[in-house]
């Protein structure tokens, strides 16, 4: 009688996430994942076709949570809320934040994961990119949007908060409240000039006619 695998896919992915958070991609070898979950290496193949499939599944699960937290306020035109949502996400999932924010996607996924998993990641990234473009269009009055405003918003929503989070993630300490305060202060100082309300623009146009 053939013995069925008893180790769940979720347990294998969770082990991979822990190893990625602790030591980056090099720490998450197939043998290390098997040891972490307490499974024979061969039994991993009952659930996944390769290490690359495990790592991509783990990355997509984390990245999907990140996008779900940040994209809605970003798409609604609230860059400050999106940046604060990023900080809140990192505070609530420090292990996931260490994986996503301290590693580059192409480094982690460079073992050519299955096409379906890479496509899933790209759909997530496209949703985030669409939300970013929507935020710019809602915030900035200029058409076309100046590169400076796009760079400023990218810094305020992503690069700045990640830089503030990085030392706390590396130290594996709690994210202090002053990070939220600093994110808000950055937006107060550097946010792109908001477009005037539509009614106000119409009024200004009539006045100039």
C-alpha cells in the first residue's frame, strides 16, 4: 500500500516564509524547507514540483497581502493612507515584511518558477501599478504628469516608508509609532500639489473665459 503525503502545502509554504525571513533566499533550500516542516525531502514533491514553485507560492501569498493593504487607498487617491497602510501591514506581519521589503523579487524568484505563478505575481504587480497611476491622476493637476511628481509620490508611498521600516525589520524589533508620524510628516512636506476640485476648475475656466 502506498503511503500518502501527510505534510500540507500550507505548512511547506509557511516553512519557506520563515526561512526567507530569517536568512533570505539562500536559507530556503529544499532540504532546509523539508527539515523545517519535519518532512522527508522526497515528500515535498507530493505538493510542489520544485523549490522554485514553493518560493514563488510563498512570495505571491505575501505580495498579495501587501497589495490588498496598499492598493485600495492608493487607487482612491490617498497616498498618505496608502503609505500608512504599508506601515500597518509591516507591523502586523513582520515576518512577511522582512521577506518582501528586505529582498528583491527578481533575486528571490530567479529560479524560473512555473509560468502560472509568475503570471499571478505579475497580475498583483499590475494591480498595484494601476492603483499608483490612478493616485497620480487624482492628485496632480498637470497633464501629462511630470516625472518629478511620479518620483515624489513613489518615494512618499513606498521608498520613504520602507527606508523607515528597514532598521526595525533588520533588528527584528517592533515598529514604533514614530514611524507613522514621520510618514505623515513627509506627506505634509513633500506631497504633490493636489488638483483643484472639478467644480472649482470649471469655475476658474469660466472666470478666465
